[in-house]
């Protein structure tokens, strides 16, 4: 079986908080949960180097991303359009640079058995993955491990469903474009199949934008393709990572470790999910973390960070082991709710959170809020008794 997390370039093959029996006093203090930063970004977008994209040069994507405050960006052009030779296209483009945004090295591995995004902090040889795309999973996975890249299953229940083993991916795209409820089946695969079967696989988002917003000052006219950009562009949805530093490698480490939250757009509230294992008043775990259950009650905290829609009511749905566990309503500006539960002393337990409520306006992509069906955000799970080596 694959180790689903922690195989990052230059990093030891272990999670930030691996499953190990620990005395309560040895658990990380709250400082370890604040010793980092939330970075937001886009993990799935096509530039003009994808043949099915239009009006979307890299500079346009980068400028827009900067304008809406993105911290990192993964431009994921289809590798079949350039026969795997992405190194000579997306990141060889002189426009592939930014003075403020962390630029991941990425592509969309595009095969007849599904699409997967490759994320790397450094350039990698995409040709090697392209060359084995028709081969068996065990061959593909060996190449992926050799490259030291993060592989993520795209739109797993969409028009090009993921047909490889999920054991070879570190993450799943559970929210592709702002659209709901179309993504619900991707969540079923993630939650009811992979998490429930003991896989600590990270859920992430990505707009999968193919077309840029027309710029009238440059004489660009609105066409059928570019009209889509009013519904779907950079940040619909936005993926937040809790990174230990402002580096591309830290972004990928956070993706590997599941310290990831997804929000409708860059301005929508970010859902944060913590646990206080020993109920001493100090939160000592956050989403993505995995601990051995003590068989005693654990206090959980859900927090909406950022601006709430004034007068809005948010529904916080807690999912435990693939089933709805509890739901809470937050209104009048309240942004935090706490609950207590006892993870089983033996066997796996996980908890995750979904948030629904009023969509925060995104003036730069104004129609995106019309298709989101009030979905606001997802946390990744907090795990108990999961085996990270599974
Ligand atoms: Zn795709
Ligand atoms: Zn795509």
C-alpha cells in the first residue's frame, strides 16, 4: 500500500503529526498550531498552453491572482497537448513568474483513464509520467514516487472520472469550479469510500478555469467561451493551506498533511477545525492531524475565519465516519462552535466539517455565487487511530 502522505521532495516520509501512542503531556502545545500561516491559492487552471483554453495567457492569470490576494498558484496545462513535455511550455514561458505569488510547477496529467494534477516545488520531468499513462498503476506509482511529486485525482466523478487506484494520489479534487451540487459525487468518493476505508487523503479544490475574462481595454470581446469566466475563474473555489513557511515546498507539505481548507472564493470565510485532545482548554490538533484515541472525550472547535456575510446564518455540518453527526447554526456574527465527542478507543474515527450559508460576493467573478448552491466551505478531517503507513 502507498503511504498517502508525507512523500515530499526533500522531506522525511512522515506526517507532521504521525500516529504514535503519546502521553498527553507530549502532545504539541497550541504554539505548534499557530507556528505557521494560512496561504490561499488556486490549484487547477489552464493557460493558453492548453489547446482547449482561450484568452488566458499566464501573465493575465498571475495579475488577476495577485489582485485578489492569492499567495500561491498552480497553472495546470494539459500535458497531452504538449505530449508530456510541459517543461518546454508552461513554466518555460517567460510570463511564468511573480514577485509575490508562489508559483508551483504543475500540469494536468491527461489520460484516457482520468486526469490528475501534478504539484511540485521544483521543475520535474513530466515526460516520464506521460510515457507511462497507459500502463498499470503500480508502474505509474513507481514513476511518480521517483519524481517526488504530489499527484492529485481531478474531478474524480466528472466527465473524465479517475480510473486509477486512489492509493497513488495524495489528494482528491472534491470541489471543481464553484458548482454545486454537481461535485457531491466527488465528496462521496472521498468520504464514503477513501476516508472510510482508512485512507488519509487530502480534499482540495480547483476552478479548472479554461478561459480568461475579456479585457475591453485590449480590444478583447466577450465570446461564448470567455463568458464562462464570469462564473468560474481564479479562486472558485479557493484552497487554503496551513503552511509552516511561505515557500512552495511548505504549500505542498501542507497539501500532503491535510492541513487544508476549501472556501467558495478568496473572500468567503475559511473554516478551521481544531481539537483539544485532553480538554485542558488548549487546542492541540487541527485538520489533517492524526492522534491515538485515549478513549476519553475530546473537545472540538469549528471556527469561521474572515468576514461573515452580515445577517447571514451558516450551517456547520459535522460528518463522523462518513455519516452526518451533528449540525449547528451560527448567526448574528457568531463564528465559533464547540462540541464534544469520544472517538473509539479501538478502531478508526474521523470528523470533518462542511459549511453552508450565504455566498460571499466575489465581484471579480460575479456570477460564481449563482452556481454554488450556498456551499461555503470544507475542512479536512481530524483523524484518530489512522495508520499513516497504510
Ligand atoms: Zn481535467
Ligand atoms: Zn483541467
